[in-house]
C-alpha cells in the first residue's frame, strides 16, 4: 500500500478516536503541505473536503490533495510557530479595511506593522503593493523568498461597495477568489476573509466585528429646532412673548435669526416714520413723546405677533386717519 493510501486511511479513521484525545496538547501534529508550508496543529476531525486542523489562527480545512505528510510533533512547536504575515494589495481605503480585518485573526500581522517580525523589506512590500489588484501573481513574485512564506491578499473594488478578494500563499498554495457584497461591512468582510483563507471557528469574532466597525463621525449633524407650537401651552407662551417690547423677540426666542432680523427691519423704519407723522399731530412735546413711544410699542407687539406664527414677511403701510387728525399703521401678511 502506498504512503498516500496509508495517510488517507489514517485520516478517515480519525473521527473514531475520542475527541478529548485529539484536542490534547500532546497530540500536536506536524502537517506538511504539497506547496512546502509546514503547520503545527491539533487534528479535530476529518470532513468530506479534508482535515480540520486547529492552529493558533483558528480551525482550517486542509484539503486531502494538499497533504504531503503528517506526523507527531512536540507540543511546544504549536505555540512557537511563526505568525502568519499578510501583504495586502489594493487602493488605500479598501486596503485599510482588509488590513484591520486581518489583524483580528489571532497570531497574524500585516507586513509593515511596527514591532512585528517581518521577513520582508519595505521596498519588497511596496513593490508588491504597486501591482494591480487583479494581478495576484505579480504581488506573489515580488515578495517570494526561499526562507519564509507570506499570505498575499488583494482587494479590487467594484460597483456599489462590492469588492473582489484574492488570496494565495507565496508558496503558491491555499487561498482562492471571492466577491464580497460590502467591503465596509465588518460582518461581511470578516466572513469573506475566513472563507477565502479556509478558516473556521476563529476566536472572538463578535468582538472583532466591533473592533473594525466604521468610526462615528467627529461631529453629529446639527438638529433642526422644531417649529414653536401654536396650540396649547406653546401658543400661550408665544402670545405673552409678543408683548415684550423687543422687536422680533418671539422669533429670537425660537432661534429664528432670519425672522428676528426681518422684525427689526420692519419695526425701526415704521417707528421712525410714525415719529415724523405724529410730530405734526401732537399739541406738545410730552404728547409727541407719548405718541412716539406708543407707536413703537404697538408696532413691536404687532410685528412680534406676526413673526411668532409665520416666517413670511409682512407688508407695512403708514397713513393718516380718515379724519386727518392722527396716524395709523397697516399690516398685511400673506396667508398659506
């Protein structure tokens, strides 16, 4: 019987072994893949598509056709194996989304992260990132080395927030191509990357979603103040405010600076005209002062009433009384 047949027979028998025994640290396996990668993990079970291997990053499915050899290993090898290094290629915005998502996978880092043991120089990384996102092979060739391997992930944006993700190890193994519906949705992006890398049961996925969620805007949109109610208690308050001898007080009270300005623009010239008209009608200086003050207050109250219920500008008219013995102010306001 060939070595491949023996390996396959052993794998098919794995589910019959006690689960606790398979999960024990002393049962760490050294798994060599056809592309040259060596992984240290615990065999969880076998599935129709391959072996489910627990590694520090989560559970991965290793297809049967990628298995070259599997043997026992010292438990220490599990924790001491090198973290996965990722080089992400694509437009800056989309690349940053993917990089943040990849950092949430345990025992991984993005090439160039400060303090991480990268095997790549800055120039090699930038050469890879200058490749077109659709040309995965270009990026792989740019950073390929004999003494280490990395993951290359490219992100090619599409219409309406969609993106095409490609992944491959520099040993020319693993990965694939996947389209995600919304690159900015953490749930969609994380799920897509997990499928792309053949990962299952990645720890702390719910926490990771909140970690890479979009930041809230620095300042919230300013809320528009609701219009002052003209019924009930609001109407009573507005009616009393109209008698305050300040032109446009009702508009100012509601934060309507436009209405306040219009009220001032109406009241002041009308008052000035009133003073001029009443000057010829009054019999003495005190009477003239009283008539002027009364006209100002009357104009203010009427204008406040008007601007308290409508933002439409009034039309103001000044004339003498029909008898010619006094002055009168007329207001008109368009009705909605």
